[in-house]
């Protein structure tokens, strides 16, 4: 069984507030809607720029990893 991301961050000393922000930004970065946090917007736009013509493939991999899926 894989530990949750919250457990991982807690074990490395990251506060719950920072962990919640990381999860929110990661979630926002892969959504179709405009992110609500500046960090989410920055990461979302970076995914668009980085992905170029491969955006749909990269987005699928990111979405799967956020959901805890493996290849």
C-alpha cells in the first residue's frame, strides 16, 4: 500500500497548511478551468507551454499521477 501524499509531507516536516497548498496547486494545474491561486495559474500555464503539441499526453500523465494511478 502506498502512503498518502499528506503522510509523506508530514514525515518530512512540511506543515499541513503548506501540504494543502501543494495539493491545491497540483490539482488546479491539471484542470480545464482557470486556477484560483497564483501558483496554480503559473503551473497550469507552464504545463501548457511545456506540453506544446504533446500537451494531451502530458496532461493525461499528470492527471493520472494526481489521482494516484500508475503506468
